[in-house]
């Protein structure tokens, strides 16, 4: 069935926040892919059809959560 396949899109896997920001700035219809639990099914049903996907899973600065004193 044709509607279970997403439309063509550009895929980016930046290694830094700076690279990710540059890609997002250059593609006005880009979507961020973190886990894909909601975006990919929506793309398969063509409820979302972004021109570009920016996979942030390889960006080290985004791995984990930490608390820092703000004072």
C-alpha cells in the first residue's frame, strides 16, 4: 500500500548541537528525530511529511540529564 511509506526526505545525523542548529536553520520544514516513536508512524501514514529529518541521537551534549546549581 503506497500510503504506508513516507515521502522522500533528507536525513541528517549531526555530531554537535552547532551542526544540528545549522541544519534546522537551513531547512524550514525539518523535524527533529529523537526516538521516532511518534514521528515515524505519522510519516508512514503521511500525516507528517517533513522535507528533512535531523537525528539528534548522536549528539553527545544531549546524552543524559544532570542538575547544576544556578546560583
